[in-house]
């Protein structure tokens, strides 16, 4: 069984409109939500074997906050350019390239592709994965390359304004 935790970056700042999209940092709200969500995820007791992040500043900042709280070595974060505003197929290629020795992997990315990706993997109808939302999917496979559309089960879904966690 393989477990994939898909995290949308926390809320980003639009204070400096001169910054390119990839350079936008987290907003104050994002800096509050990311540690809170990481702590809520930590309650699950999951040992994440790898964290993979888009190189965008807001996404990598979110990932580093999760890494700190989950005691994952920051130097082992894999930055994957293909996750920056990736298509569903692009994200699937990243997932299929994960080492089969890892059973629990967390990826950090962006909408709108991220919500579509979750929906396609699990045949779900989530309207939107909000900023700093986490969708946890399980797959009845032994190899990441066997992950494909509709094979996943949404086992966990949480976001900052959620009152009830699945």
C-alpha cells in the first residue's frame, strides 16, 4: 500500500505586486495556517518518507514549515520544478518516479491542477483544495509507477477552516 499526502501551499502574499508569481512568499495568514496544519497532520503519527515541493517560494516555505514540525530533514526536501503549476499528467509523472522503498510521501503544489489531480486519482468531487489543505490518498499498489487515475481512496482530508476532519 502506498500513501500520498497532497498539500496545497498556504496562503500567499500579494503585498508586493512587482514580484513574479513564483517569488511570492507566504502571507501572515499562511504563516499561521502552515504550522497549525502541520501539527494537525502530526497527530496522525505518519512518518513521511519523502517531501517533494514545487520551487515556488510560497510552496517551499509551506513545505519547510511542515518539515520542521514533522522532524523531516530540510536538506532532504526534493524540489521538483515539474510541480510548479503542473498539469495532472505532470504531477502523475512525479509520483510515478518516487522510490518504491517509500510508502508515505508528501507533495506540495498549486491549484487549480492540484484539486483536479486529487479528484482524478480518487474519483472524488472535491470542489477545491483550499490553501494549506491536505488530501491523503491510499493506493493498493506496491510500486509508485502503478499509481493511476481512479485507483486511490481519499483517506484523509483537512484544511485550515475545517471543523471536522475525515
